[in-house]
């Protein structure tokens, strides 16, 4: 199979055509591999950041739960102070 090269007007043999197609495939595959590597790196980074965010949210949730528990305890009938005395309840908000 022979085709005419549009720019030079030369005839290309089937072998030249095959070499060009293989070269194009190699470049495209390398490009896809580079994109795949970039995407994998990006996803890994996002996963790592997500893990840090989940830990932070978990800590914030615990802190929040502890604060709510402490506030409920203070708003109960009478909460005990660490020294063993009693504290008067907080007025309702």
C-alpha cells in the first residue's frame, strides 16, 4: 500500500507508514502513561489530604461531643467541682 505524503508529494511505502504509526503510538502511549502517573500522584495526594481531614474532623467531633457533655453536666441539678464541692447550675441560654 502506497500513499502520497501531502506535504512533500513523495510516495510512502507500507514500511514507512508502519514505522510512523508505531512512532505515533509510542508517543501517545507515553503521553497516556505520563497523564496516568500525574493522575495517580494527584489521587494519592488527595487521599492523603482526605485522611488528614478525616482525622481533624474526628478530633473536632470528639471535642464538640466533650464540650456538649460538659455543658450538659454543668446544666444538670448540681455538678461537682474537682475539689469535691458543688457548682451552681448555669442559667438557661
